[in-house]
């Protein structure tokens, strides 16, 4: 093997080692980037899950707000009707009260006094001897008192009706008050829900840019990973080709070495044969050369 040929083999070996070192370096760097990608994708997945969760919560809150608004509208309608009935009742109660007070003022005497006076006049008619004119006067007076008593009875009915209407109006007033408070509570709840929705939207607005940034970084690193894979494939191909060159060069050198060795042995055998024919003394190496070449009598080659 010549020095130049040995140098070529060394150069090829060094090239293989250099290429292999580059391949391993890129492989390790690529693995590190792939690990980064796993972390980035997991972080993005978590953020996307947060977005889905917050969107679902927003939809839930919107549905809840819709139901509350429907309830508020229903209460408003019920309250409007009750207020109308309450006003009618108050108006009717005022009219009854005025009528009652008018009747009471018209009579101006308590019921017990009227009944006592009627009873006294009836006793006079029953117990005292009266002239026809006197009896007629007493009967007229009794009729007048009974008319006043009837007026008082009508006034009492009006009072009972007034009390009934006012009791009913009081119930409506409580309903109006209670529904007003309920509506206020529901509106406060709607306001609270609006605040929650606004906060969730604000959080979504903060998360979306993070997802976009992560997606951009993932895309860039994925592209780099693909580029590094292509570079690794290229280096691997170069290593394979260089190893093939190295193997071919080594085989060529081995073949050349064998050829040179055969040529040397052939030349040595020819020289030894000439010395042998000339009767000169042969060295052990020359005898071996003659035997291996089959030029010496009795050797396996000559006997064949």
C-alpha cells in the first residue's frame, strides 16, 4: 500500500467521522427542539382547553341571563297588572269611603242611639194612651228613625266592603313591593352575570394572542425540525456514499497489494528458477517461491 493511497483512506475516514459528528450534533439539537415542541404544544393545548371552557361558561351564563330576563319580563307584566288592580281598588275604596262618610254625616247619630230612640217611641205607643194625631206623629218619627237606621246599615255594609277592598289592596301592595324587590335582585344578578361575561371575554382576549404566538413558534420550530431532518438525511447519504468510497478504495488497495505481491512472487520464482537451472544454491525464500509457483520438480503444481 502506497503512502498516497493510505493518505486517501485516512482522508475518507476523517470525512466519515466529520459527517457523523455533524449528524449526531444535528440529531441532538433536533431532539432538544422536538422536546421544546412537545412542551409548546402541551401549553397551547391547555390554553385552547381554557378557551373552550370559558366559551362554554359564557354560553351557560348567556342562557342563564336569558332565563332571568324572561322572569323579569314576566314579573314586570304581573306587577303592571297588579298595580292597575291596586289603583282600581284604591279608587273604589276612596269612593266607598266618601259614600260611607257622607251617609254617616247624613245620619249624625250612632246606631245605638237610634235603636234606643225607636224602642222608646214604640213603648210609648204600646203603653201610653195617645190621640190619633199623637200616635201618627210617633209613627212618623219612628219611620224617620228607622230610615236613618237603614242608612246606617247601608253605611256599615259600605264599611265592610271598604275593609275588604283595603285588605285586598294591602295584599297587592305587598305583592308590588315584593315583586319590585325581586326584580331589583334579578337585575342585580343580570348585572353580575354581565360582569362575569365581560371578565371571561377579557380573559379570552388575553389568551388568544398567546395561542397565536405559540402557534407561530410551533410552526417555526416544526419547520426547523423538518429542515434538520432533511439535513440529517443528506448527511446520512453522504456518510453512506463516503463509506462506499472508502470500502471501494480499500478493496482496490487490497487488490493492488495482492497483485503486487503476486508479481513479486512471480519474479522471485523466475529468478530462483534460473538460478536452480544454473545449479546455483537457492535460499529458503527462493525455494518457497519455486514451490508455491509449482516450478520445482515434486511440488504439487509440477506433479499436476
